[in-house]
């Protein structure tokens, strides 16, 4: 009986090697069903039309995941509970109902993708689309059907609980509950490179950077290089504005920081990391990708990819 022995030319070896990498266990092409590729295309189209949605999508993924408690093993993105009105009504989630509503148009195209996977995948890809690092991401979250499974209010970071020492302590308490250390706290705070505060949502106003639609290390550069002045925008509501350099411009004065941001440069341990990221964007991207991927998987189980 004759046997067929395929001939592989040297010219074909690079493409064959690339194919083997793509099909290797753990590679995105091997792990994710085709609908995730379709969803990524839809997210890219949405942000090409209006990049301002990017920061909201990242915030949604962040808040869907940042409710995890490592002691009680509750919270996180596993059950997709942030879609429930009861959780969206929690104080830290103000304004996210608009993001959920906008994304529902995309979600309707993918009924087989759980909300937990949908929101976290969208957030991970939004970071990359806006110029940031590729975020490792895995699928397999299973949605809850009852709002009773959602996390209690008060687990997410708040902008101000007092002076810089109190705000630094609050950051360590909130992030420590999830299992994060100082370096990861600073890295995740770098998500403020994109987006802006809107008075209709939080009372605070303005972007953190000059390029709020572009993910970069500009947040850390601004923290270190600008002089920050207290600015009471409403009675009892404090944020900081940039004084600007020698010839301050209105443009420079329009960027802002929250009290919790300023805590990162007032606390010596936090400031050391801030200065490192201001000098080295590649290091920030590497650390952010690792920390954000870990954040998105808090409280999950049986993920694939």
C-alpha cells in the first residue's frame, strides 16, 4: 500500500511555525470562540466612531471586577451582576447605566457570551484599542440570574476620605481587600490616563491628562511634573488643578486630579512607583497589563484560554 509523505519546503516553514503558535494551548486563536473576534471588531468600530466611550467601558469592566473580597471569596466579575439595576444604583457606579445601555446593542449580537465575559472582554480590548498594552483575558464567566448575588455597596474606591494620609490608607484598604500590593495599586490607578470626570455624575470635573482618549503614562508624568493646587469646586468637594509651568495656559489649568490621585505622590512608597512609571512607559504598560488582567479574573473559576 502506498503512503503519502507531504513535502515541506523551507519557504513554507515560517508560515507553518506561525500556525503552530496560533494553535498552541493558551493562544487567543485557539482559546476563544469566533464570536469574540466578531465582538472585538464591533468594539473597534464603536470606538472609531466615538472614542469617548472607551473610558466608560474600561470603568465598567473595572467596577464589575473590583468588588472582590479575598476573605469571603465574594464579588468579582464571575457572575456579571453589574448589569442589574440594583448594582448600577450603587454610589460608585453612577453614570455606568449609560455605558451598559450603549453596549447592550453589541451584546444583543452575541447572546451566547455571558455578561461577565462581555464586559471584561470589552474593557480589556478597549485598553489596547486606545493605545495601551494587550491585556491577557480568558472566558468562562457564568451569569447570575438573581440580583441577590451582587456585592454589597461600598467595596469600590472613593475619591476622598480626608487628607493624603487617609486617602493613601483607604487605597490600601480597598485594594488590599482584593489582594493587591502598592505597585499594583499605582499601576491600576494609571487607568486615569483616559477619560474625564463629569459633574453630572460625580460632581468632579475635567480630565486627568491632555489626551483623555489615548492610553499612556501621561497620568504619572502629570502627577510628577505639574504643580497641583487645591480647588474647591463645590462646597465640601475638593479636587486639584494644575498650576501650569512658567507661562501657565488655560489648557494646562483644565486638567485635574482627585484627592486619591494626589495621595499617590504624597505617600513615599506610592510616589516611588509613580516616578518610575513617569520615566518608563514600557514598564508601566507591562505592569498594568498584568494587574488589570488579574483584576478582571478576581472571583472567577474554570476560565478557559
